[in-house]
C-alpha cells in the first residue's frame, strides 16, 4: 500500500509562511498585537466598555493570527475542514475593521497629553501613547495583508478574497454597529415602520453571515444552485430592503410628525435616544452604499468556492 506521508528528511516547515510578503505582514501583526496588548495591560490601563472592547479585539486578533501562522508554518491547515483561502481572507478583513476601531477608541478615551493624577502619573500617559502608536501600526499590518491577498481583476480566487467577499465582512460589521445603537435606547418599538427597519437589518445580517459561513466552511459548492448567482440575487434583494429602511427610518425618527428633527436640548449626553437614532440612520446609508457597491462588483467576479 502506498504511503501519502512525506519521505524522511523532507521539509516539514513551510518557511514561506513567515518570509513571503503576506507572511511578513502576519509576523508584524503578532509583534504589534503582543506589544499593544502588553503595554495596555502593564501600565497603560483600560476601563469601561470601551477599554474592554479594545482589549478583546486585540486579544482575539492576536490569538487567531497565531493560529494562522502556526498552521501555515506546519502545513496543518490542510487537516482543517475549512476553505483556508476564504478563512484567512475573511479573518484579515475582520481584524482590519476591529483593529481600526480599537485604534480610534483607545486614544479617544484613554490617551491624553497631560499626565493623569498619581498613582498612575506620567508613566501611564507614556504607556498609553505608545499603545496608541502600536495600535495604529497593528491596523496597518492587517490592512497590508488584505491588500496583498485581495483578488485582482480577472484573477480566479477564493470568494472572500474578492471585493464582493471583503464587502460582506464590512456589511456585517456595520450591521453590528447598527444593532449596538438600536439596543442603546433608540425607541425603535414605537412604530411598526421602525420595527420593519429592524427586521431588515436582522435579515440582511443573517443572510450575509450565512454567505460568509458557507464560503469559509467550503460548503458553497454543495448548494443546489450556483453560489455566485445566489449571491447576486441576495445582494439585489438586500439593496431593495436597505433602500426601504433608508427612507422609512429617517421619516419616523426625524420628521416632526413622528419624532424630533433636532437633538432635544435637555437630552443627556451618552444616553440620548436621538443620538442612537442618528447613528442608525447614518450607518443605514453606509450599508446601503456597501450593498450597491457589492452588487456592482458581483457582476464581474470569478472565484472558486473551495479555494
């Protein structure tokens, strides 16, 4: 019986996983991620929901990046029941968005040029400034991987490496921002029309996550119909649904007949329903534009579902 194992003395480590341009970007991700996390945990400090989000984002990205590099280096990714190209492309885009958000939030809430009072003192300020710098470098490292692995025009690639696939990650991320604003006292339950908008956000989010999951798990080709056509049809429906939400939500939140056209002067900062409604309105239009761009790119992509 023939053996499928590599002969003795063969190369068991794939050094290109750390020496290629993409590999170098991943090594930098590990270095910058570990440095950022350590600076904040050691002396920089964090607190509240904002600080917890930043630490969770950096920790999650570092852990998955370490897994990716280890699997690439040891060639064990072939043992996983995943479409490896789709998985790495999807994760790189998600990590870029998470690190970009953390790179904005942490300096905004925790970094000041003035020294905080003792016992933190100027040492804490210096650590926070350094953490902010490395957080920005971490975002650039993930963005570099996305740029290096993105499918070029006419190139046959995995779906998540195409512009349409990358946009799916951004759409899901923007939908999470919308959900965060909705649960933050947005009063969406007052009208059936605004409840319809919530249903639109939820339906499109679930469908987008399903498309990403099918691609990452390598089950896109097992569907009863062509995956690329299914994606185009879904994206077209999502454009129509978001278009309805983009019209309905502002009317029932900011028209004088139903809501407040301007921010109430006595509305408390940080817990004002009008602010949440404005965030939802803005990101509704952002996601509408993303779905329109997705629909345009979906017409001319070529990909292999199992890459």
